[in-house]
C-alpha cells in the first residue's frame, strides 16, 4: 500500500518533487547550451583554414560518427560497434562498393561455416579463432592473386593492406558475437553494419559534402553539438515503432 501511494498522481504533484524534476531537466540543457556556445566561439579561428584531403577525411569520420549515432539511437539498427561502419565505408571507397560487400559477405559465410565445423572438433577458443582467421587470410590471398593481372605495381598492393586488416577484424568480431549472443544476433549486427557503412560511404564520397567541408571546416564543432543533443534523446526508435505497431490504436480498430 505504501508503494502504491508513492506512485499515485497525488505524490507526483508535490511542489518540491516538481521543482526537483525541473532542475534535473534544466541543468543538462543549460550545460549543453554553454558547450555549444563555446564550440561556436572556438570555430572562428578554424574558419580561415582550408583543410586538405587528410583533414577532410578526419572531419568525415566525425560525420560518420554522427550517422552511426542516428542509426543506432533513432532508427534502431544494430551494428558491431561505433567505428566499424566508418572503417567499412572507407574500405568501400578504396575497393569499390560492390567488391567490398561481396568480400564481407564471403568472409562472414566462411566464418560461420568454420565456426560450425570447429564446434564439432571441440577446439579451444583461441585456436578456433586463429583457425578461422587463417582460413579467411587464405581467401584474401586468393583474391589478391586473382587480381594480379589488373594491379598497377607495388603501390596498389600496399594500399590494400588496411582494408584487408579491417576485414580480418570484422571476421573476428563476427565470430566472437556469434559465440556470445548467437548466430541470429551476429547476422543482424553484420547486416546492420553493412547498411550503415553503405550510407556513410555515400556521405563521404559525395563531392558536394567534401566541398562543403573544405569550405566550412568548423562544421566539426556543429557535429559535436548535434552529438551532445542526440545524447539526451530518450524517445522511441523507428524499429520499435514498427515492432510494436500492433499495439497502436489504428491497428486495434482494424
């Protein structure tokens, strides 16, 4: 009975409780406003700097971080982590979008098959992961050998090292997630990461976005401000609206 009284509307209408709730809401908003104001003042010196290709890529990483936060917190798409979709987007830019998606799909299917086989062999965790990654390396070596007639010297082969290392990390992450949370969750995270990476790929390869960042490099502070505001978001995600659509009044009327 005492617990029910604490949850009653009469208790929630207490002036002291309302003042405390208002203070808890106003203080974070005031802090965010002051941080945004500080970032705006800090952006004026950067306004006179025109970033080159490397600096533009770093700012593009911040754009990708904002995109990942929106996809995960607002849309509700599951990804491996925060940086993996951004790294995959840069890989797609290096090896082309279609080739990158095909390689990741083959790697994930190979990791899934090898994981099932290694479970039957009763292998230990670290040898199992090492075996799966070694087979994936063999597939990547076969891919490099098949591209040998089309390569343009040593420079192009060296530029492919970073994408392949990221793909090996993706295979390791997929196997770990598969063993921790199951195959379904690992597949959902892999598909979600690819979807977010494709969206970021189109953002970082668009000429208009690169020209805008080169003209206004201080946009990085505006992106940080957006991330601060997004961190206070507590509403429903788009995936949750679709998941619980049968609970809506319109569906009940039907």
